[in-house]
C-alpha cells in the first residue's frame, strides 16, 4: 500500500520549510530510513527520511518550493499503486497529526493565483462616488485600513469586506501557512504579529486556529543550515534587534595578568591543557550573572521572562555565518565540563552538524573578537536577550603603580544592554564586578574546585 511522506513540523514556531534538494527522483528505489530530500528553515537544514521501503511513486513539490508543515511532499509504494488521494494538486489535505481534522488547500495552481492576487499593488479608486458596504467600513476602521487606497470588487466597484481583508493581507507580511488559512477562512488579519519584524504567524490569527500537533521527529536528521535562508534569518534578527531595543554600550578593560598566568598553569595539566582564555571567560560570566539576574532575562513586547538558570550563548564564526550555540545551565558546569561542552558545540557549528535545539533558549551572550586583534566594539544584542558581553584582545596598558609607570596586560571588555530594562548603574556594577573577579580568576576558580 502506498504511503505518503509528510513534511515534519520542527518546533512550535516553524510553519513552513523550503525544499532545498531531492536526493531521490520518481521511480527510484528507497529503503526505510534513507534520505529522500533536504529541507530548510531559517535556522537549520534537515534531512527527511522515508518512513517505508519501496519506490518513489511521485514527488509533489519541486526544489525551491516553500511548503507548509505536515503537507504530503511525496509518496512511496509499489509500482502501479495510485497516489491521487495524496496529491496536493487534486485534494484538500488533512494536516497530519491534527486532532481537529482541519483541511488546508495547498494546490499549486491555487497558491500561485492567491500569491499573485495578494502581491498585486492595491489601486486607488478612480471615482469619488464608490460605495462601501457597512461591514467593509467597520472592518476597515477596526484594522486601520485607508479606504481610498482599496480597490473594490463588488458591483460598480463597491468595496466589500473581502477587499478590506485583502488590503490587510498586503499591509503586513504573513507566513505562508498563515496567509493560506486567513484566505481560506476569511479571518481578520491583525495589524502586527509576533514573528520577526512583526510578521504575522498562524498563532496571531486567533485562538480558534491552533497549529497541528507535532509528529515525532523519528525520521528527521538535524544538520546546520547550508543556504541563503540562514543569512536572511540573521539579517531579520539583526534588524529586529536594532528596531526593538534601546542599546547602551559600556567599554572597559580588566587586569589580565592573573588570567594569563592561570591559563599557563592549566597547560601543565594534561587533562585541562586545551582550556582557552575564552573558556575561562565563559566560566566566569556564568558565575557573575548569578548575582545580576536583571541581565539574565528576556524582554519582549513589555513582557519579561526570567530564567532560573544561566543559558549562556557564545558566538561562533562559520562559513555559513555567525552562529550562537548555548551552554545550558552554565552556572552548574565545572570548568572542565564547560570546556568539553563548548568544544562540542563549536565543532558542531563549524562542521555543519549543530542541532537546532542547541541554538535555542539563550539568556545572555558572549562574543570574543580578541583573536582578531579587536580592542573594543559594540556587540549587537541577541534579541530578546537584554545583555551581551564583547571581549577584545589583550594588550599592555600604561598604569601608575606607587608613583611609577608600569605596563600591565589588560583585556578589553564591551557590555551592551537593553536600556529599556537594564539601568546604567546596574550594567556598570556588573562590568566592574566581572573585571574585579577576572583580575583574580585563579582565586575564584580555586575556591570552586
């Protein structure tokens, strides 16, 4: 019996994926667990495996298509079996795993027509005597739609409720799934959404619309992203960070003699000799943040989410772009445990094998550019986090000690905070406390061992 292969759902925020490449073509034999295609979200690229063995009877979408999650993308079975009841072109698909049996029409032809209609420029009315239906007028006032800019489709160019709805669809960017459901059910489109840059997602359409239950991800292998969708996601998050936060950056430096000395001592320990200055800084940040919980939280839309743990993100530069894996519960990790976990996460990012779960739930971030010779910089907030510490290179700084000029190694530090929630004196106190403990890190770590 033929079996349909659905596009899996990857987390609550993912509503559609792009098919990057098909590993199998129609007529090819495939075994259970064998990869049939690669898909992509804005954060990760994944391989979809066949849940059964057989022959690829039909592929329903082409590489480059953006497909709603839970949609059937291919069918596998024995030669000669019918797959018409699975084909998105000919039928309304039931979302896989949905207890509500909600159906969404994903016909390619229909999508193409809807996409064209929804992206056409809205033309102004040519006359001043165009009529407006009462329901359209009420909806326009509710959504703040400028009626002179709406093209009516009713008799004598009368503006109907659906015309206002179409104008709302054009006004705000929607995810593919949200656009399809809104058009199918004629739902009211909110003026802004909870997605990146105000993008409207399915959750924003109302409580009566609930995403389908996520199927188990037994047939998905998680990998790092390989294409331009990641760059698009990074660009959107950076823009959202600038537009949504009141950034304040404080620059300082700390005595690095103890840091360099302790790092040299570790090289004499066979088990710990690979620990780097960055590992020591991450370790110390996780400890200092415990006393400054106001910096270890998330702030979005006037809502604060506090965490009981320090989930510490750190920047890793890869060929695919900047990635920020997260050390979960960093405050409870020993120095050796943190070193091993940092090494694992960094290698996974560079090799393109990082799991999307390892990039989520960060509460504070550290970005180290010291190896590149950067003295100080303005680190970009990893929104909705409210703090990020930038680390520069170590250089000799002239300091007067007992009336004499001495050159002492100092490390550059740059702390950026969201001034909407973090007061300047609080940020200053954190940076001062971190600098003080960094200057005697051998004693700090020695007391924990």
